[in-house]
């Protein structure tokens, strides 16, 4: 039965709670003063961001929960990709929203900038939460920009900020998307060998050795060809090509031990045309696209701020545009970006072993 009494019906306005929603642009709680179009525009843009952040957090948690566990059914991978793709499109849309903000001139903004006091976008606990949920570590943040420390200070000043603080403290204790991705990659069957197989370590080491040998042979040929035509002296070229091999060794064997997660990622990327790897490589691509869209969102943000306020100090005391530019260097899924540096052409790849493992089943 309907929850509405006879004759009642749910209207568009009631469903979206428009009366409440449209009453939230005054700029300050309980404020009765009139605000101009420029300030209304500023408020609405940022409120929209917060609504998108709310959806992003929900989508990322769904993706994380589906990918979490000791075994992930193949049927779940398309669903995870769908969640990540939605977030990517939202980030692209948000990047374009900064173009709307750019209709605000520097002088227009200065009219009400002082009213913001020390309010800063860094205090968006939803934005900080989605960074933590994705897997951004404090050590990778710009120096001094610790969201938990900042929110503890805010909560000490006013209990209203306890909600944001509690949510950040809760999320930082949860597995991140990067955590569960690494665990999933670690279980990748490599040359037909599963992580639970008795001789798995030996087969994975063999694959890494064969791959590095193939890289060395390709680099030698590339060096010979390049040195004949390059204006760079041969010694400098040799150092660069050798550094490429060294970085590949350090990537695959940090501290001298094979990293199975990275080896699994390399295997998926190298043999991505195998039927069984079709959805795993789509999943990896979805993570890369997601982070790329986040970087572009941050980049558009920085350029918008520079256009409107130049390089003055931010409202919250940050270095302003310099801080925002630093955030564009953040990378969470570092291994997914790093593997691209060591990929080689298909014709040079080590031969596939146990190829039947990666084909379509006839059963």
C-alpha cells in the first residue's frame, strides 16, 4: 500500500525537497541579508560539488566492497567497472563546472571574499574522505595538509564538525580502493600459475626474469638505432637506457624480492588480448581513467583560482595556487601508472605458458 493517504500524491517538488534545497543559498546559517548573483553563483557551484562528492563516495564504496575479499567472481568485475566509470564521468563534469566559476571576475569575487573568513575548500570533509577512500596517504600529501589534524582542531572549536571528523576517522581505518586492488592483482594467475600453487613463486620469478631479458634485448637494439641518428651523445643515451632497465628491476623486485602484485599487473597489461584478461584489463583501465579525471579536475581548479585571485594566499592560509598545483601531482594508483614505463611490444613478449588457462571454456 502507498504511504500516502487517499487523494495524496508525491509531487516533483516533494520528491526532491525543493523548498528546503532552494533555501540553502543564503551564505550563512540564519543569515537574512540579501546576497548578489555572484555570491549566489559561488555558493551553488560548491554545493553542487558537495552533492557530487556524496554520490562519488557511495559509488567508490560499492566498487571497493565488490573488489574486497579472498575471491572475486568474474561476474562482479563489470559491476565494479560501471561504478568507477560513473565516478570518472562525474569528475569530468565537475572539471567543466570550473568553467562556470570562471564567469566570476576577480573584482566580482573580491566583493564578498572577506566574508569567507578562513573558510577553505580543504575543509570539505567529503573531498578529503574520498581521497582517503581511494588510498591517498598523508605522506603523499603536500606538507602540513593533514585533514585529520585540521578537523580535530575544528571539532575542538565547534562540535558541529564532529560529524566530519568521525567520518574521516572511520574511513581511514577501512581498506582503501588501492588496498583491495593490490590484493586482487596479487592473485592474478601468471603463466597459468595461481598464488596458491606449490611452485608459484618459481614460475613468477621465471616470468619476471624472461620479461627483463626481453627488455634488455629490445633496449640494446633501440640504443643502436637511436645513437646513429640522435644529437645526444652515446654515453648519455646508454645511461638513459640502462636507467630504464634499472627502474624496471626496481619496480618488479623492490628490495630484491619479486612483487607478485606488480608482476600480476604486468602480466595483465602485457597479455591483455587473452580472453580471460579482457575484463581485468578493463578494470585496470577504469582505475587509470578515474585517477586521470581526478587530476584534470584538480588542474582545472588550479587554473580557475589563478585566473580569479592570482597567486595570493588562500582563504584558509594555504599557499593558494601553489598548493593546488601540488595536488595535481598526487598519484594514488602509482603501480598502474608505473607499469606503463616498462611495457614492451607484443612480438618481444616471453611466450605464454599454459595458455589454455586464459581461453574461453568449452564446458
